[in-house]
């Protein structure tokens, strides 16, 4: 029988939840990296036992961790953190380089060739390659995209993104200027989609050498030009690999859809109670079935009306139904962050999400009913799931 492994990153450590294909009873391992913020963990689709983890601390900086045994043990690629004379970490564990000049990035400010200040703060998202367990992409803050081809030991920037002509005009959103979404196209190995808060979505068709903004159709009320090429606060983008030309987006306001690889977008918010939110995902087997969790507003980051409701559309948007069975429907004031929802590939498809209140909910029937598989964790930052044979 197949198994599932849920990777949960929280404000105070990492947790790994495992179950069989029935998804009724769960074993909990953790916390790993106790006390550290774990912005993201994700496993390789080539080798499920290879898991990458972004470990961040305001004191000690950014560390990439790697497991080769499904999260039982971990190592720091490249030899671990450098320490000062007292034996304290310097916060410069895995060296990130840019423009092939071997300049090390730390959590301090540095300048690129144009003397533009750029601060490397943390890794928001790790995206393992679809074909090679040693290749992994990292979306970082301030917004930039890096790639490692040696299992995370060293990193090199795909500098064409920040070198795009709009780069100097990017501005941070309320949560910083983070590159939080990386999507690899399974039908085209040279195509990558990324999203930045608050610059917008971008696509490369040549493996990262050149990039283009893909924000036509997005509208943002508070920027000088509401139809601008860049400046839109994209919260998350999702894709079903069986239909890689179709993208779904949760923007600061508006739920959006593109049928042409991001060239054009149109709104699909329909009958949602509010179109503000952070997370969006797509059913593993039904490319027209999508999920969002609306939040009250951009100033009140908790679920609408104090009711935790996942909304599902089986028609690719516009027509939405509230999924509430097993979820609290009164006095609930949690948020669900942009990387905190995932889907498995079992039949029926399983849906998982984590809240800022420390609960992780799972549905083994595509959202019809929900159960908390763990409670009282630290605030959940990210959720990923692996379907294991």
C-alpha cells in the first residue's frame, strides 16, 4: 500500500508526519532544528528520501539542510556553519554566489555590479529538480533565484532574472521582497515560472538565461499604473503538471487564471466571500479542480467570519463551494500562509494545509471532509506532501 509523508515547516522547527494510504493514523517526528524558522521543506520527485530544508534564524542566518533518508537524519551540505572564536555560528553556512564571480552572500547587505543594494535574508522556497536529486532551486529574499547542482553544497544565481530590465523597479510587499514560488514545467525542462512579492510573475523559456514578466491582465489598485507590467503582489501560483499551460494565481486581491503559460490572466474569484488570501492549489488528477482559503482582508489576516473554510471549484474557477466538514465554524482566527497547502497523488486525492494556530488538517477525500492530523504545533509556515510507493 502507498504511504504519504507530510513535511511541515514551522516558526520553531520542522515536523514530519507519516501515514499509510488510508491516511487515518499519523506518526509525528520532530521537532527537527528546534527553535529555528523552517520556511520550506520539499522532497525530490526523483528520490523521495532526498529532502531539502530551509533553516533560518534572525541571529545565525540561513542554512540549507539535506536528508538522504527521508528526514531521519540531516546534514549541512558543504561542511556546516562556519564558527567564530567562541564557537558560535557566523550565519554563512551554504555559500551563495552570483554572476559567476564567487562572491559569498551572507545575511548582510552587499552590492551588485550596478551598486544597487541587495540584502540576502532567507530562503523562502526550495524546488528540487524533476530529473536530478542533486539539482535544486532556491527562491530567496531579497528576490533572486539560485540553483545548486551538487545537492546544496554551493549555489549560483540565475542572474538573468534580477538582470531583467524591470529589476530596479521591484519593491517589497508587506512581507518583504521575496521570491516565494518556483514551478518547473514537466513538459519543457527549460521553462520555469516564478513569483515575487511585490513584483509579479515571471517566466523563462531558456533555462533561466532570460526572463519575461507575465502579468498581463493583473490589476492592482494601489500602484501608480494599475495595469503595470510589474509591481503586482502575487501571493502564490499553482499548476497541475498534466496541464502545464494552465496556471492559477492567488493575488493580493483576486483569484486569477491563465490558459496560455501566463501570457494573459483573467479573474475567477466568482462567488468567493472574499478574494484575498495566500494559498492556492490544484487537484492532482482533476486539472479543473482548485482550492483556496479566503482571508478576511489585507489588514485582518484571519479567515472570513471566523470560519475556517476551504473553497473548491470543480470548474476551474468562478463557481466555488465551501468545504466545512470537520473544520471549526466559529471563533476561528487563524491564517493559512502561501506555501502551507499541498496535495498528494493518491486516489482519492488528499489535501493538506497548516495554520498559524499550529494545526495541520488533512482530507483523504479531495476536500469533502477534514481531520486535524496534528494540533498545537508552532505557527505553520509551509506544508508539502510526498506520495510514497
